C-alpha cells in the first residue's frame, strides 16, 4: 500500500511491479534497498556487466527516495571552511570537486535515461533570523573568491522578500546549480534504467540476515536467498538489525511534507518567483517549492521515534502558516512522512565494513545528489576503481554515543535541544 504522497498521485514514470524473491539465486552482487543508492549501484554494476540482484522490502521508491522534498542540493552538509579546518585545504578542494562530480552525475543520469525528473533550476537559502544575514554574506563572498563554479549569489532582505512572499526571511543566497525535481520519478527512472541493463529487481523481499560464506556472502529473505561475492547495504534510515557497524553510526529520523491544493498559476508564482526551491536556516529546516501543477509542496517538522504523528497534515500546516499565513484557507491535499538517516558529522557513511560488504547511507537530507553518486562510487569500487569511493570513505563519521539502548534517547535529547534553538 503506497503512502498518500503528491508524488504517487502525479507519477509519470512507468511503475511496474517486480516479483518477490522466492528461490535461491546466485549473482555477482546483491544490493539491499531500492532507493536512489541501491538503484544507482545496481544500474552502474549492471551497466559494467556484473550480474546484480536488488532486494527491496517494500516497493521501489517507498523509502525516502519516493517521499522527499525534491530539493536538489549541491555538495555536502558542511561548507568548504568546515572541511578546511578539519581535513586541510587540499582535501577540502578534493571534496568540493567531488560535490561538483556528484551534481553532474545526477544530470547525466537524467539525460542519459531520459528520466521525467521535471527538474527546475534555482535554490534560495534564506535566513530566518536577521543576525544570520551578515555571516551569510561573508560566506558567499569568501567561497566565491576562492572556489570555482560556485553558482552562488548573495540576496538581501528586499530581494528575498520580492522572491518569496513571506515576512519570515531577512536575506540569504541563491544557488543556481541547485534546484528541485519529482522525487519518485527519479527513483522509478533509475529502476527502469537498472532493469534495462539487466539488473534483477525484487520487491516485497525484506532481507532478514546476511551471513558470511566462503567465498562471499549469503543474503536471506523469508522465501529466498542470494549468494553473492559482494553485498551492498543501501537501506539508509530503514535498515534495522542487519549490520551493527552501520547502525551505531547511522540513525533514522522522520521528516514530514505536505502538498496544498493547486493554487492557480498566478498565486503560485506570486508566492515564490521563478519557481525557485527554498530552504531556510532553521535547524529543523523548512523547505518548499511550487510543483508543476502549481501546488505548494512544503516540508517541516521532525520526529525521532519509529511511529509517525497521527495528524501529519495539521503538524506541517502549522509550520507552513508561520511562513505563509496568507494560506490559512488553502486546502491540504496530501501529507506524508518519511525516514531519512543522519550521522554524527552529518556526512554520509560510505565504507567497505567487512571484506565484500559495502555500506552507503546517512545522507542527512542531501541524498538526491549524493545517494545516486555514492551508489556509483560503490559500484566502481567493486569494479576496482576506488577513486570517489576512497574519498567518500575518508569522510569522518563517528559512532553515536549511548550504546545500543541509550543511543536513541541521547539522539532525541540532542536533536530536541538544537530544534529548540530555532525558536530562541
Ligand atoms: C521527508 C523527507 C524529505 C527529504 N527531503 C530531501 C530533499 O529535499 N533533498 C534531498 O537531497 N534529500 C532529501 N531527503 C533525503 C533523501 O530522500 C535521502 O537521502 C535519499 O532518498 C536516500 O536514498 P537511499 O536510497 O539511501 O534511501 P531510501 O530511499 O530510504 O531507500 C532505502 C530502501 O531500503 C529498503 N530497505 C531497508 N532495509 C531493508 C531490508 N532489510 N530488506 C530490503 N529492503 C530494505 C527500504 O525499504 C527503502 O526503500 C528527504 C528525506 C525525507 C524522508
């Protein structure tokens, strides 16, 4: 049963059912998870001639990849200065280039496989506190003077308010290399391309155990199994009880989105000019955009348990009205939640965790660009080219404190504290 998302209601890519795995099979590589990471891994491996089986516990794109805000962000969660101070100027530059490669890889996927991603350029980052504007301007000036192809431009309060009809913002910057797209179409387009190259996709096939065999691995589901030389874990926030090395470093958080009724072209374009995507400076970020059929798609609000709140529409609507009180009479037609994954450093955890067992997850709200790229990096590493994988696997990612039982409450306490600061 699909969630009631705007994406499921507006999907245009083919959405065929894949079979459940119901027998023992053997392949070169088994991929666990049918989101951007797993689909891209499968696509690239199959393209390079490997035999691949992808196991998805639900349907393709039912995880974060078919439910997200659709915002195409460049680079990583931290700006280059963060990397410079921790990893040195040379590594920071390498990471900057990697971010550009990742962004170009997304364009390449969309163009090569003619994915109906409905990409729309331009992303505005807005400050919800006046005191953030000075540091934002300094950031943009500094990065533009030292790094190539930034695509950034500072936006003052007057321009911000002319671009977005809200009194909530005081300035920010425009990123012309970012934008927004149809999240589920992207996932389904990747699935189509992976199938086209011969990858075998299985749905409703939850992996319950992964066991070491000589040689390789055995991946078990309720009705079948896969023998493979290599296994790629691409379960992100949905992966549970399969691999402790991953679960101590990558933790799930839930985020929520709504889509209004169609607003009509004129109202939609006066709410956000040029159909820009917008994200703001809150710790629990508000992100929003206009869809091709003139709805406002608005994301905001986070929870940290395995259950979603009962009234998601009411919760997200409250956040939306803080930015756009003029929409108080607008109907909400879709509201849904999804689970993403974060790490302590907010950088992805891309590693060969045991020989032949790879993981790529923890994209912290930046997965539209990074997850497909990490999938390619893992596929290339399995094929002997560890260039991008080598750099990704050097990104620092520590364990969450608290051990198996306290990890979750410690995370909730920390996140709640930061979320509280949005209101101070
Ligand atoms: C509400 C929301 C808004 C977001 N907004 C944005 C945004 O605007 N921009 C952005 O860049 N990122 C955003 N993100 C994050 C982005 O969606 C993710 O980083 C990205 O989709 C991760 O892709 P993935 O393939 O790694 O994980 P997923 O898409 O979550 O895929 C993992 C898959 O693994 C499957 N799985 C897990 N365990 C098993 C198992 N044992 N057996 C079989 N299958 C298994 C799951 O069912 C799932 O389908 C958002 C996320 C959410 C939830």
